[in-house]
């Protein structure tokens, strides 16, 4: 389950309205993804703000909310406006006041927002919520930026729309390469992994080299770093690449990454590389890494320790 799927499920997950299988998948993803875990904390903050806000709700609010919800989904006109402000308007004004100045704190789809309001009212009144399919199209994503209630009972939503597209082309195409470079920095590790792998044959290009060095140095996913190292093999003798490899060798937490770095360092045999390996031997606690480093030093007729 990717981040997009989890973000769409978080509001329902928070209220316990997902299937057991979905709950397990979301739980696993939240343990592995800090960004989605932060979105869940944001959902908790929103719910906490709801709990702190005390609004006197008329008995007929649920019925009137449902009428407005059905009209909004069907694209019809709102109910006839009564003199003064109705309960729906008062409720939304209180809601707008609660979240004024909260910036990105409300990043749910507009349709899902309306659905949750109707559902929450039904849940706390003890009445059944209407079964309405109000979710947006799967290829369109919405970020709600502002919610305002008008005196006429209409709701004004300010939102950003993002439509998903599919682009086909060859790696040699400059547009495809730019998209792959963007993909190498994507939040989704699977996208980064695929993008880095496809950039492998273009490592001599400055932008591609920058992207691969950044992935090796900073990416939090072990698989992405390993794939970036594999892509850097043709440039292992480059001074800039060698400098980055030296830093990664002494700082990366994954022994497999450190061992692959040593394999690449063999391509550049000089005093600086000897010193890095000798420094590593003084601090390395992984037997496999120590064995590989000591073998390289012996092949170079260099001492294992520093003097």
C-alpha cells in the first residue's frame, strides 16, 4: 500500500471504519513512513479541535445537513434559505473559526470532508449515516486550502487539483530524464528505486550524477542507496565520487552498503583511499566489512592500522 492509498484511508482509519485487512496494511505503512504517520497525528489534532469546540446544535441539524449534502453531491440548488442564519451555516462558521490560520492542517478531499461531517453527525446522534459514494475520481487528487460558509447557506471550498497522467517515452528523451530526476527525490521509495535504476546508464550527465550522489548520501531507504551505488560504478574513479564514497563508508549504517562502497573504491587506488580504509578498520565492528577492507589493504600492500 503506497502513500496515496494510506492518506485517503487515514480519516476512516482514525474512526475505525476500515476493514481488518486495510487496518493491518495501514498499521504496517505507518510504522515505515514518517510522513504518513505525521498525517495521522494531524488527523488526531483535528479531532481534538472538534472535541474542544462546543457548539449548541439544534435538534434538526442532522436532517438539514443531509439535505445540503445530497444537494451538493447531486449538483442541485441548496434548500430555501430561511431568515437569519440556519444551523448548518452556524456550524460551518464555528468550524471555520476553529481552523482559521491552520495552514495545511486540513488536507482531505472536499467530498470526503462533506461525507465525514454527515457521518459524524449521524454517529453522535445515534442514527444511521446515509451510504453515499462521494469519493473523487481515482485519477484526480484534491488538497483543500480553505473552507468558508456563505450567508446564503452555500459552502465555498478553495482547493488545488492534481490530475494523474501517464507519460511514455525512452530514457534518452530529455523530458523523460527530467521526470526520472524528479522521481529520484519522490516521497515514495518505490518511485525513487525505479527512477535511480533507470538513470544508471546516464551517470556521466551532471544532473544525473548529482542525483545519484545525493541518493547515496541521504536516501533513507537501503535499497535506493544500493542501487545508486551500482549506478555509480562507471564513475568510481572520479574525484567527486570518491570523496562521497569515503564519507558514506564511514557514516552509512548498513553493512551491505559499506561493503559495496569498498568494492567501488578499488577502482581508485591512492593514498587518500588507503587512509579511509585504515580509518575504517579502527572503528568497524562488522566482521564482513572488516574482512573486505583488510583484503583490499593487503592487495595494495598497505598496513591495516594507521601510524
